[in-house]
């Protein structure tokens, strides 16, 4: 009972105390809490979308950085540690853009970029690079010897090499290596030594580059087999006889050695180490390579024949092809000459110290027979002479056929894109196109696909026609890789080109009703620039052009002597000139010698005239053979035309030009051979005075053309069966014609 009262008292006390506390609390204002800095609105730092951006200098353009600025303004932009100016970039819609000019100043590789606002900063990296590979300045390199790698400088800009091909053959990775740090591409000697000597095209394919295909050219020293044979497969070399014993006879495929087989020699007579020796005498073909299955010369390909040659006694040397009249020779005085050779790259040097010729002959093969041969022969070789040969290299090259600027035909514009197929000839590499001093833009003004050039219609439109452009190209001028730059004209005309003018001989007999010689010819919008006769301009009053026909008037033709005359027509298209011939008051019965008036390389050198006998047999040198039995002269000349049969009682006209070399006089004799020798016509020119003997009183003319050049015209009657033409003096003969004529008689 007492316990219950005690508990009730305690409970009452707690309730009263709680009531008092609540009353006190209700009588006062509740205090406000203190402010917390963390409870303020938070400002966030910018966020750049990517950790890395790439900029390719080869592509150019604008670089955009995407950044979430979190509703703040840019406080600063830094590249590395440098704060950029506001005009270095533009900012809009959470993007910061850098122009091409700014990007061109980036460092190659990584550039750190920092963007800062009031909320903080964020960083990214701009990786700048050039996707065009950096190439070696020398695109062609030769292996010096079998112990040499071939090394090219190459920077792939961090990209991988996908594949390497040599002449379209895939190379194993063991054949080459690439050092990205040293930026060197190496073709290993172990692989090169398995190849025949030659020059090969190497193609390197690189991943994801603007220029993903890179071409280099490699010249190999060759494998052991290639050193010891002269088989002209792709290219071969005959330069090492060290494995043969002295005195060994060597069987050379496809060679002519009528005197003796080549013998291996050494000692002082050898050029270097061991060499080959051929015994020769007089005129002797001692070496040749035939175009059979072992040496397949290909038409239109330029071959280089390199060698060293020594002769033990005085001798001339000739290098020629069996099927045409191109040849090169070394005179007995060690001078070098060319005959009828359009390719002027060939060269010969003589080493006085080592007593041998270093020879490099370039020739474009244009034959097509397995019987064709490249031959080396001696002339005027003293008895007991030997020819020593070493370092023979027969190379099939990719050089252009001629070492001249490529010719690009004039084009016709018809208000559309203008395409030129087979734009660059073999061996040439395109560089650029210019209109005056202004360079045309690739892919904007023109495009090139393979070997086809397309000039865009948008570029030509509005330009004045004809439009004259110039094209720059380059080509290797020799197999060692020396380059030469060429400039070619590209003319664009509106409408058609001048038509074709028949250059055949036009027979003309003067008569009362004749107006002259008329030639059908379409100018197609061009004009006649000039008409000339034998290099003399004809006054315009003597010719007319109307209704697509050219008329040379009778009034002019009547002033000319009987005979065949060359006329030339020039048009205002600078690339178009036409030749035609007029047979005036003569009737050609039979052409004995094809007319050689037209001479494109008329620089008065050996074998420059177009001089062939009617049966297409080449007559030979235009300066050859010593004439015996002629008093008081060296007696060089055309020798005899014994193969020509002249008809009895028929009249012939002989016409030619002659240039004096060292003499101031010459004598020409036309001898009819009918069993007894008889001089029918003799012309002697001596220091400006002409003396002529002719038992039949036929006219002879000698016209001084200046610069030591004379034109001779004479008439000869076929009194005998054959004709001999002899010249004395040292000189050149050119532009020869011998024609049977009727209509005149002397």
C-alpha cells in the first residue's frame, strides 16, 4: 500500500515538471539556425566532350571542340601554357572553333588545350599531324654492291604499312624493315641479291593516309648468275669473270665472234680484274645479242647498253642495230659521233689514265623480228688488234622514248569537260598545269585518273579561245635516276582542226587554159599563215584559198624550172604545217631513189638525210669510203650506185645538197658504166669558181646557199647500164633525188 502511494507521487511530480517546462517554452520565440555555406547554389566546371581531338594538316579546315560550359562564360583558353587571344577562336553554342590558319601553327603531335570558366576548368589534347607521308628526295636508289641494303627515308606519320610490292609481286616481311623512329625503310640485301640486275618499281601501301600508295625505284646489283651471263631477259649484266681461269673461252649466247671466241684475260691489258678479249681485224662484228627467246627486246622500250672497252691498237668502233640505220661510233681519234640517232642521251668518255672508253648507249627498240641484233663491230682495225670488254650491262629501262618535252595534241572544246587519254607518254610524270603564271587547281580546274587528264568545263567556259596552257612534267634522263623537267604546250581550240593535206607529188603541165595547181584542203576555221617554195615565202598574190581549196597560180609556176619542187603550207594552228610537191613540166617514169627532200633533223650530221634506194635497201653512210684513183683529194663520198640500172636513152635528174667540212673545193663526177668508164658529167667547185665538163651540153647548176652549203642539179642520160656518183673532198651530202623524167631532153 505504501509502495503504490510512493509511485503515484513520483508520477505526479514528473507530470507537473513537464507542464512547467512547456509553459516556459511557449512564452519565448524559437531562434533561427545559423547559415551553412554548403547550402549555396553550386557553379559547375566546364566539361569537354572528348579527351583527344585530331587535326590533319593535309586535309586542313576548321577544328571544333565541343564543350558543355554549364551556363557559364569562358574565362580563358590556353594552349599548353599560353593564353590565347579572343581572335584565335570563336565560341558559340557550347562549341569552340579554331580556323585553318591557327591550326597550321600547332606543334606536330600532342597539344594540350585548357578551357576555364568561373566554375573551373577542363583539359583535352589536340593531336596534329600530316597524313601525307614524308618521302625521300631520291625516288630511285641503286644497290652499290651485293653487300648493300637499299635505304629510303620514309615517315608514315605513325600509320602502319599494309603491304609492299616489287613490280606487282608481294614481298614477304622478311625482305624489308621499317624503323618508325629513324624514319627509314630498308630493302634488305639478302632479298635484293636473289633478283636479276635491274630497276624495279616498289609500291608501299600505308593505312589511312592521304597518299596511301608510295612508289620508289630500286636498282639491284644482281645475283651471281646475272653477273656471269649476258642474257637480256629483263636486264642483265656481264661484268664479273673472276670465277674463270685466265685463257678460258666463254660461250656467249647470241654473239657473233667470227675471228675467235672471247678469252678471259687479266693483267695490264684487262680493264679491271679479269676481262674478255676479242681478236679483231679490219671490219669485224665481234659481239651481238639477238632478239630471241633468251633476249626478248620489246618494241617501244628504251634500252641502255653500258660497257667499258679498250683496244690494243688503233681501231674505230661501231654500235648499231641490224635492222635499221641508227648507229653510234668512236672514231680512231677517240671522238664520238651519231648517225641518224634521234635519242641524244648516249655518251662516251675516254679515260686517258686507264686507257678505256666508258660507253653508255640509249636506244628505243622499234623492230619486231627475232633476227634483230644489237651489234658491236670494229672498222679500220689494225692487224693483231684485240678488243677488251668489261662491265657490260644491258638494261631495259622505263625511260621516255625521246629525251624531249612530250607533245600534247591540240584539243577541241565543245562546251563540256575535255578529256585527253594517254595524256603522259611512257616514262613521264605529270607535275602541274599553268595558264600563263597562274597554276590550275587539281580537282577543281582539272582532274587526273590514271593517264587521263580531264579539264573541267567550268574552267574553260568564258575563256577566250584558242586557249594556250602549259603542262609541266618530269622524266628520268638516264637510268641512274637523274631527272629533267619539261614544259609542253596544250592548245585548246574551238571547232575543227585543219584537215589533212595530201603530200604526194602533184604532176603539173603548163597550158593556156591552166589556172595552176589546186589542192583540196579544209582549214576548219583557221587561216593560212604562209606558203613557201624551197624555204622562200611566196607573195600572197600568187595563191588563193576558197571553197576548201588552195590554188598556187600559174603565173608563179611559170617562173620555175622543170623539176620537182617542195612547197610548205603553214596554218595559224602553230602545230600544223603541211608539205606537198609539184612535178613541174616533167613526167616521172620510174623513181630510182626515193626523194629525200624532207629532213626533220637537218643539222648536217651523218645519216640525217632520208636516202633510200627504191627497193627499200638502205644505201649506207652519207660520208664513207675512201675513193681510190682520184688525184689530189681525200676522196670521201657516196661511192657507187652500182645496183641502179639506168635505161638507155632515158633522161634522169640528179639533185642534192652538199656541205663543205674542211675543204674549199669539191668535185662531182657522174660516170655511166657500159664496159668502159666515161665521165659524162663533171662539176668542179674551187674557191667560188665553177668549172664544168659535159660532153653532151646538158645544163648543170651549183647554187651557193651560204654557210658552206651548195645545191647541185644536173641531168644525166642513161647511156650505159649503171651509174656511179663520186665526190671528192671532206663534206656531207643531203636531200638526194635521182628521178627518171620525160618532157625534157638534153
